[in-house]
């Protein structure tokens, strides 16, 4: 299990936690005194946490592609010798 596995795992967890935190924040801010500000805070919590999870998935994909290119480069260098 490499770093890409853990990045994907924690990225997926961040997406789920972000959705739950955004819904929970919106629910906590709902009420007679709740307004647009509470909704904006909930949306920003959701967007920030979910975007961190998506970035973690992106980093894992980039690392996998770099690893594949490195292996292909090693094979082509080994064939010429």
C-alpha cells in the first residue's frame, strides 16, 4: 500500500466528511434567527472540505501517472543497453 492508496482513502473520507459537515452546519444554523449568513457559512464549510478531498484524489492520480512514466522510462533505458 503506497501513498496513492492513502491519498485516495483520505480524499474519499474528506469528501464524505465535508458533505456531512456542510449539512450539519446548515442544520445547526437553521431556525427563526437563521438567515443567509448561516447558509453561506455552511456552503463554505462544504466547499472547502470537499475541495481538499478532491485535491487529494488529484494528487494521487498525478503520482500514479508519474510512477507509470518512470517505469516506462526505466524499461526503455534498459532495452538500449
